[in-house]
């Protein structure tokens, strides 16, 4: 193969990448339009999630298996970094001793695009059974939220609320690997994280405290310092007289 042919091949490959990104952005846009058209289902889920996030003692738990678990792990890390306590729990491990991380009042969000994932369904069946047998007050119940293609599924039937993340197709027509669907799940989760961040008025100073390391930590501290200086100047004080806050 000549160098020119290689250039042509990679030029085509780059175009294919751009086309795939267009498809993912269209998937996200379509979901946004569905929410604007009918947000009742999402509102029910957000009410539960916000109620949990507002608590001083409860947390959000993402669960799933495979790629969905990895998405949940990332979302838990994002929520925690912007002020909402969250953890990830592999559904299989939960059934083998890790169930103890779930406490009364927590919100468990199961990620399963098909809504048919055996391990996730079994976990939520166990949690619903525990909830019924313990007969807890409503505010102390373990809330069950699902995210996936449709709430009309075995998992959806076990949930208190559902977040729809349906896509027309994955990026590949021949191999049904999670691509468009996983990208949409991640986008919805990130949007919820920012919603909760704004709800609790979590700002640059808070983020700098949670993220002291790396370049992002440096940038966050600089931004927090700049905003603090701007506020001090507007109030007529001398920024040099302000002592830095210890973290």
C-alpha cells in the first residue's frame, strides 16, 4: 500500500469518526426533545434523587453489570466530586455480601439498557422484598430507580421511577455493542449531577476542596481565588487582608 493510499484510508476513517459523533449527538438531541414533550416520568425519578441528595445521611448508589456498571462507577465519581455523596455497587457483588452498603433512605439507581439483566433484576427483587418485610416508614425506605430503554420491562416493574434512555440503534448495525445507548446514559447522568450541584449551590471553592490534586485542582483553586477576590473588591475590602481558608 502506498503512502497516498494510507492517507486516503485515514482520511476516510476520520470522516467515519465524525459521522459517528454526529449520530451520538443526534441520539442525545432526540432524548432531550422527548423530555421536553413529556417529562412526567423523569420528574418522578428526579424527585426521589433530589430528596436523597438533600439528606445529610443518605446517598445515591449506582448499580449494574458489564458496561453499565462502569458507567455507574463514573457517574458516582462525578456526583461525589460535585457535592452529592454517591457510590457504585456491582449487582453481582451486592448479592454476595456487599448489600450492607445500602442503608435505609438511600436511592439505588440501576443501569440496564434492556431492563432484563438477570443480576440487576435479582438485586432489585431482594431489595423490594426487604422493604416489604421491614415495613419501614416512607422516608426510611430504599428507593429504587431504573435507567434504560423502557420502564415496561422486568426491571422497570420493580422500580419506583424510571429514566428512559432509549435509542433507535447502536453505532454499529452488525455488532450490538453498547455505544449510542451507553453515551446517552452517561450524558443523562452527567446532567443530573450538574442539576444536583446547582441545587446545593456547590461552587468553585467547594470543587477545589474536593479536587486538590492534578491540573484540574490547580485551575479550580485559581478560579476560586479569582472569584473570592472579585467579591472582596466589590465589597470595598482589601483582598490582601483576607486570610486563605485551610482545606
